[in-house]
C-alpha cells in the first residue's frame, strides 16, 4: 500500500462572519483508503468537504486535490461527488443523467458496468423526479462513481435508504475501495463508519478531535456497557463509584462504566436473582459521544 | 495499483481529456438542458402561450380590414414572446438550482467551464425560435400577414439573437434571489418592461415622458428590430443591435460577479 496523498487540508480555517466553521484543520486522504469524517452538526464536516471540492475558499491555510488547487478542472476530473442535497432535473431520465455525467470525464466507467454496480438497471427509463428518496440516492451514487474516480466524496450517502439498499450501497463502496478508489465519507450512522472506514477523523467545533482507526478511536474510550435483568434501583447504582450512568429500559438495567469487573461483582452480590447479564465493549457510538462531550465540557470550562 | 500511485505522485500527469470529449460534454449539457425544459409543461406552456394567445386575441381574431394591425402586432408580440424564454429560462432555473444544490453539484463535478450557462443559453435560443415560429404561423396563416423570404428569415433570426440580453438579465435576477421568489420578481420585470417599450400599446399612445425613456429598455430595441423584420420600419438597425449586445454584456458581467462572490 503506497501512502500517496490524494487530498489534503493544511491548517485550513474558514469563518462565516462571527462563526468559525474550521479552525486550523489538518487532514490528509491517502490513496485507496476509506476515510470517515464524523462529528455533530456544525462540527465542520461540510465545510471541510466544501474546501476539498473547491466550493469554498479557505480564509487561511490550504486545500489541495491531487496536488492542485481544487478549483482546477484537471483535479476535479479525478473525483466523484455525491452531495447531501442536490435536486437533479426532475424531467430527465436516469439514463440521460448518467450519460450526461459520464460526458464530463476523460475515461468513464462503462455505462452497463456503472448501472450494475449502482443497482439502477430498473430505473434507467424513469424520470428522476418520479423516484423515491432512496432510489434518488442510488442514482446520485451512480453519478458519483461513473467517471472512474480516484477519489470519491460521499456526503451522508445512505440517508433515506432502507436496510437492504444500505447494505447494497456498502457492498458497492467496498468494491470501489478494492479497486483502489479512495473515499471520503461523512455520515450520521456510526455503524456505517464502523462497517466501512479504515480511518476515522472526528471533528468538533471546527477542529480535529481525534484521528485513527476505528479500533483506536474505540480504545480511547474505556467504557463498557452492562445490560441485565434485575430489580435493583437504577438511581442507586448510578451513584456507585466508577459507574458513569445507569438507566432502566424495558425492565432491563443499562449501565456504562470504565471498570466493568468491579461493577459486575457488586451487582451479583446485591441481587442474587440477577439474570440475562451482558457485558460489551463500547461501540463507536459511545466513543463518539464521549469525545464530543469532553470537548463541549472543555469549551464551557474555558 | 502501482502505476496508479505514480500518476498521483506527479500531479502534472493527469488523465488528458481529448478535445472531442470536451466538445461532447458541452453538447451533452446543452442537449440535457433543452430536453428537460421541453418536457416541463410548467415552463413551456406559459412561455409559449403568453405571447401567442395575446396575439391571437388582439392581433388575429379582431378583423382589421385594410389595416396593418396584425402585421404591427406580429412584431410587438414577437418581441414580447422572445423575452420570456430568456428571462424565465435563465432566471427561474438559476434561482431554483442555486437553492436546490444542483449548481453546487455542477461546480464540484468536472463540467467544462461555462457549459452550464451555455446549455441554458442554447435552450433559451431554441425556445425563442419556437415562439417566433408559432407567432409567424398565426400571423401568416390566420392574420392575413404576408412576408417575403428575406423578411421571414429576419424574423427567425430575431428569436435566437433577441433572447440573449434577456438571458443575461434573467441570469442577473437569478443571482439576486433564491428559489421560488424568482418567478414573481421576473414577472415584475417582464410585464412593466414590455408595457414601457410599447409592446402592448404603441409608444405613440403613451405619455411623452415614457416615450422618451423607452430606449432605456432592451425590449424597446428588440421591438424596433422586429418592426424592421416585418417591414414596418425603415432606418438603421445597427444602433439597436449594439444596444441589445451592450445590455447582454453588462448584465452578464454583473451576474458573473455576483455568482463568483455568492455562488
């Protein structure tokens, strides 16, 4: 695996009036990797993507696409784009939209191959405006990858898709990555990042909070989830040492803690009738919540 | 895998886009713009029916024996009809596409520079030609107007040329306002301007002051060209052609400046 960098932000900053959207972000996308960009709303994900696509200009720092200014068409001929909201012409048929987008690229993927990979064979003759939200997303994905891009930007690609469509799109994304295409993915679904990403960058308040593999990110948060059926009082447990939170949901206790062994021992002592015990490492979701919560707390303290 | 990595390491070695494919992209964009609007009755019907129905009601159906009313109105409704595709084709679609994210997507995609605007321009020129043909058919077929071939050709040329300043004006309005407010604003430009240029009532029937400021409106100059094309006016054409070109350039520059600044 070569470590060639295909896109980069260097100390990039962007302000909108009094609001600082990006505050000195360094970000590098390597050839062939899938990089997930996570963060709560307003963290700077869209601005980062906008800078890399040349839609927004940085106030300070630099944005580069294949070593070029992102506004250069030579650089953009090597990327594919799926934006969060793009109302494509409703009266054009899917096949016409695909052929139009293919015409922009020097060496596009074959028409039939794109159709098969995106799973839109059944939609080609239909006007775009008559498609459901999930079908429109599939078409937008086809348009994003029809140019045989070396770098693909996917901004919230699976919003509005059912589970089956989402699984299919994931498979297509994996196939593209296997071909050597790099992907920058923003998503609200952490399981999506968990399923696809080799590297995760978490943004918060316009800064990079964390960067690393999914495992590394998860390890940063030492929380463990405990779930069990018990009559013990959740509020009392929440006051135990090392317990971060304890709640009751549908007759089950849910406890988050950094020291699972100690808490489980005490639970079993306190309630011999306790059953259905489950202990699980925190997922990306917990890690993510923890990371962004820490930053928010720091900000308030500052 | 390795050869691909080498390409990325030297940014100069980007995959070349052959000129034929670049030209193909311009053509594909223009074709798509034409197709999508020809299929959109919400655009085509008002743009083509406005002028033709008015002409039918006021110019063709009332019998004006021995008068040149049908011929005179063929010119003024041609000017009126040609304004529409420019103002609405450009203005409304730009305003809506700026709002709906399509323009953003197009800017991110490797669409060749200007293909988006050239595509819309071609669409407006085609639609304007359709409007002129419809009006000619009404005038010649039912209004008792007769035109010799050179005058017919002049009329046909008015469509694609005359629409250009209104494309630029529509584009400028489209950069001022986003989304569904644009049609209203454009009507507020379209109808008063047509009236003030003498397209509904002859200028000689309007107050003197309005007659004096009429050359300030591009539609006035378009009407003068149309009157020449139907043989109801003699006099130099060049000043009016230049005036229309000047309007087109000024509004194009204003719109381009706003698009660059605000997107």
